[in-house]
C-alpha cells in the first residue's frame, strides 16, 4: 500500500487551487494540517477495508478523492458517510465503484445536483441529502429501485415533481421539512397517500391572505 503522503495531491484537493503563501511559518502550518487530513482519510479507508463501512465525515473534502476508489477497489462497501464536508458534486463513477451500498449520507455539504448514475445503486435503502443547496428534488434520489427513506430536509427546494415521488419504486418516507415549498406543491405533498411525506407547516404570506 502506498504511504499516506503519496495521496496528498488527491485527498487534500482544495490545496491544489490555493496560492503559495510566501511566509514559511504559514506554509509549515498548512503542510502539517494537510498531512493530518491525508492520514485521517487513509486511516478511515483502512477501517472500511475491515468493516465495509466508509466514514469520511468532517474531512474538509471538496470531492471524493480518486485515492479512495483505489484504496477500496477490493472492498464491498455497505455504507458511506460523506457528511460535513464541502463537496459540491458526486461523480458518476461513484455509483459504479460503490454499487452495493445500502446507506449513503451526503448531508451538510454544498451539492445542488446528483448524477443520474445514482439510480444504479440497486441496494440503496437510505439516502440523506439534507443541509445542501438543492432547489428541486433530484430525480435520481427518487428512482433508486430499493430506496425506502429519503431525507431532503433543510435545502432550498421550492417545487417537487409529484409524479416522480408517486412513481418512486419503493420510497416509503420522504422528509422535506425546512424547505421553501410553494403553496400548491405543499398542499399536494401533504395529500399524498404514498409515500409518507413530512413537510413543515407553511406561514401564509400577506399576498396569499385574501382576507386582508
């Protein structure tokens, strides 16, 4: 196995775009912090090789490093936790490399879309995309064939394709609390017999109150 330092450029990817600090002290601090991040990620990958559960939460990642796919190329992951990072997108190859996972946590990131390939995660039962930047409910999130629970709370979702939700193959629970859903969409979601949809109560805006 390669030593952790050799994955530096890949794992601490935000350092690639950073300008070189001319002050030696600051450079030493940055290098030390980067080294710790590398060791943390590689260590967690090694844990996943033993227990099939990958926990990369709170690792300051901007994306899933290529080194992770390499380190876990012979590991059949069951769960994957990428929460608490600054990830903006999941690449299509993620679904190909980790196609046996049942639980995927993408919460507390900066994502606004999901790759269509996520539908190929045929074993996925639980998906958490809460606390991100979605403005609509992503289609791949509703169409995974075994998905039972979808948490999309705390986003910026205004409208939802009701047909996608109703025709979801196995979805039973959908959490859309703390989203700025429009009045029409909000009413339709609350009226759905299936799946069970949780939404926050809406406060009627002044322009909606016809009694004023």
